[in-house]
C-alpha cells in the first residue's frame, strides 16, 4: 500500500502460509480454536486480488453472522486498496436475498417480497390453524413451525409428507398445515428464513441461465464455519462453485455444536469425498490459550471418533493449572465463583475479562444471586434483543406494509396500533371479505365502502388508517430513508400515544423508537441509494450473535452456545454433572454425546489465561434438588486438571448479611479500583485483637469480635454498627484500625 508492495505472507506460520498460497482447486482449512483462521482468510483474499489479479466482484465469501462478514471485510480493506465493497460478503441468508431480489419473479413471486421473522410465522400459523378448524391446544404454533423447518431443510414437500403419513392423523394434519402455510406465504408474497436459501437453490436448479451467470461471476467461493452448514447450505455452496471449483471452506469438526438445528458435521468430514482433488490443511498452532488449557481441551476432544485428528499447541508459557472444584450445593458454586472473582480483581483482572459459561439458561440464577449479594456487576448475554421489542416490531411492521401491501400478517398487527378503536370483529369481517373476493387484506381496505357487514362506526375507525397509509406510500417514493421513517412515525401518532401514558416504560419505548431512527440513518450513511426494501432485509437478517457486543466493565454470563467465537482471559465452566453437561437428552446417543463433548471443547477453548471447572454434589434446578454425578468429561481430563484440597464455603446456616467470607469489599459502584490502596491494605502481619475498633469504607465503625489465622492471613469477624456481622480477610479488606 502507498506504492509499496505488501508481503501477504508476513507474520504467518508455515501452515497458514500454505493456505494463503493455495489458489486453485477445492481447499479445506481445518482451523483449530484460536488458530488465526480469520487472518488466513483475509490474507488469502488480499493475495488473490493483489497477486493473482482476481477482481473483487469475482469473490463470494459466506459467513454465519453479519458481524463476522463486516469484520472480515474491514480487515481485507486494511490490507489492500482495491474496491473491496464489490466483493459479495455476507451470511447465507443475505447473499440469497440479493439473488432473489434479482430473479425471484422466475418462481412466481414479486421482487418486493417480505421476509417473515418468527413472530410473523407464528401469526401466520395461527391463521392456518383457525382456517382448518384444528384444535389449537393440540397443535402449538412454534412446534408445528419447527417441524416444517426440519421438513424444508430435508427438501420434503407438503404433498409428499401428507402421502407418507396418510394413516397417521397427527402427522397428516401437520402436513396439511404445512401445505396451507406455504400457500399463504406465496399469496402474501412472503418468504420465511428457511425459504431464503431453499428458494435460491430451487431458482438455480430450475434456471440454467441464472446458475451459469453466478458460476461465471464467482470464480472463488469462501465458506466460513463450514462445520455448521446444513444440507441446503451445502447444496447452495456446491452449486455456485460447480464450474471453477475454487471453493475454500474453513471450519473445525471439533466445534460443530449445532446438530440440534440441522447442522451436518458430515459436510466437513466428507469434504475430500465430495470434492475431487481437494487439499486439506490443518491449523493446529493456537494463539489464544496457554498450554495447560490446551492440554485439557485436547484430552477431552480426543475421546470423539467423528473428527479430523489434530492436536492444538502453542508457544506461550505454561500458565496456571486448570482448577477443578466440586462444591456441596449448587448455591455454593455461585459463592465460590464470586469469591474467586474478587481474588482475580485483586490480581489486576477486570470484570469484563471474566466469563461464566453454562449449559442451560436456567443455571444462571445461582450466579446472579451470588453476584448481586457480592455487588459484582454482570450482564447476561441473550436478553431481549432490540429488534424483538414490541415498539420496534410495530414500526417495522408499518414499514413492511408500506413496502409490500400484500403482507397480511403485518397489516393486521398495525391496524389498531396505536389504538384506533378497530376491534377483532372488524378485522375478522374485513378478512372474510378479502377471502370471499380473492383480495389481500389491504385490497379489502381499499374497498371499505363495499363491505356491507361493517357498520358506519367501524368504517369510520378504519378510514383514517387507510388515508394515512396511502399518503405514506406516495411519500415513500420521493423521500430519503431516514426522513421517511421519521415522517411515518410522526404520521401514525405512535410517540404521541406513548407520551400520554407518561410512564418509565413508555419513555423507554420512545427512546427505542428514536434509536431505530438512528439505525436507519446509519444504514443510509453506509449504503448509497439505500432503499426501504434493502433496509428491511438488513433488519430481518440481524442475529443474536450480532447483538453480543462489548459493553461496559461487566462479568459476562452466557450459555456455551452463545460463547462460540468469543474469548475471555478468565473462564469458569460450571455445572459439569451427568444429565446437565452432558445433557440428559444426549445420554442415550453416541452422536449426541460427541456433540456435547464438542460443546465442552468450545467452552474450554474460550479461555486465554485462567480456567476453572466446577460442579456440585447436589443441585437445585427447575425447582428440584437432586444428588448428582460428576460429568464424564472431568474423568476424561485426567491429570491435566488440578484438584486442590480446598475449603468449601458453608453457607447453609448463614443469613444474607453473614453470607460468606467476603474476600474483598473494596468494590465501589464505579469500579475504579485503586492499586495503591490495595498495596497499603496488603498487611496481614499488623496486630489486630478482639475488641479493636475499626472503620470500614462502607459499613462505618465496627468492633472486632473474632480473629482467626487463615493460611498466612487473618480472618476477622467484625460487628458493624451499620452492616451487622461480617467476615473479612485483613489483607484486602478496606478497613482502618482506629483504636483498641
């Protein structure tokens, strides 16, 4: 750059260099955890463009999250001056949307199709259940939709499923719901998420000219996280790379943890069979974790049979031994970790360096309670997403209707939002008219005067809505994206209604709507000539992982699945008990146990410097307390973990105020820890006697009631005037001795 030719191999190890230089034919980069795969892919793309003269527009790179695509593109931009934006880089869904927007009319859809999210799908399924007069207590919308999704992934059409299960009443009924669901999607000019890839594959298979166009266009195809691809995603990548066969897939068979949602580990394990003359390169040098952590991970995953053999190694120093701790009760697990975190903070770690990883969301309760008692700020990854909040979904529904008036699901959501006095009976009568006359719901609204079943009051409540929408549809064609959305929000009176409520919740909702306008502005600034349909597609394709952002100085609590792709200096992997991790459902299947073991491997390899593994002899979860057995994974770790003879915290008889030795109490709300103050307090040799008066930063004046020697330190029991009875370690407690 800047006139100098960059060495795209600089700083790469031998295996990484081999991967970058391989530019012809199928290539599998089997990249172990923390082995620098993103660096390899970005350098490989830069090398192709700068050294091999490949046009950026000839490169397709598929990722599993929008965040990964954005980061990859930014890193390529840092390496070369070429017009990187001309590359097609994004998720399977976003790439397929681009293809469908151009040619979906070949399948009988309009190019302005709507993408239905989960809530839209549930609303549509309710409509199907009602129309077929099916007992809704026997067929839950979410369960039926999950079944339909699995059928779509397996390329099973509704008619085929009905015929195969004709004698099975329940399955046949699901097939009939599937058929009606598909029919209504087509009628409403809408696709669900499964359709985005499925319809694209159908489009390519049934239209040779379109397939050839994209095969000629994309001379190099990259697929990230290949171990997580399903059957239809594999087929899509195979079709597009079919001519040049320059397909480079990157992944790790040891990190395939999404079998429950259709991922097929066979895609990565069978790569050499599927693609003739292919090359496999193993990336085994790890740049994240210490040898002690890697030894544990290697030992565990070595028990799997369905894997490409490899052994992670690193040049880093040995680091701390991995510690395994078994507590008596699940509640003690939380207190143990809280105390360890205080010690880690004293050593210089920040709260944001620390993650607690668990198998199920239900496990978080004990840690939340312990952290609240110990005044340790934390965040739970996986809360309600911005785009799942009611007010944001309402605004998006308005935009969907303005973009695609045939979207019956969205229009029924907004016709009485904000409240206009349009009741369910009115909506039902409009819907009946639409079905009778073969029109969309919006089409029926345009014929409002002809709906005889509606009285004058009902028509008067609906008319202003129709007038507003018609005006907005005209304005959409002439206004910029952000200005139009502001105009729409103002026109529908949504914020005005929230202001009338005058509650904290209403004010929060107003802030969320304003933030949505900021999202539109940002999208408009990044995307020249941004259209409403582009914006809606972008919003629809946002994922949970994309919302996992680096926030404030907080401990992170999350499931292991949510932690995929992340790293932390300190990791606690908790709840290692049979039936919990590995999960109860996996115990009867070797395949499922192997996936649980891969999940364990993912958890272990999130740690950079310090790793703790914990479980409890008795656990309370889902309202029941049971004795447990240690997870088989602990035995598999063998002598790679340390099992100290440690003190267990006994909290059974203590109140919240006496709830454990507080191995700190220098935590202030602003988290500004002062190392100088800590050093001053590190004075376990000073004389403290029963009856001495002390002053605590938080609890004020207290009297020493008991002094115990504790491993070179002094454990003080102090009766504070404000805080009651507390137990503190002298070396790090924020106290001052003020007299005897």
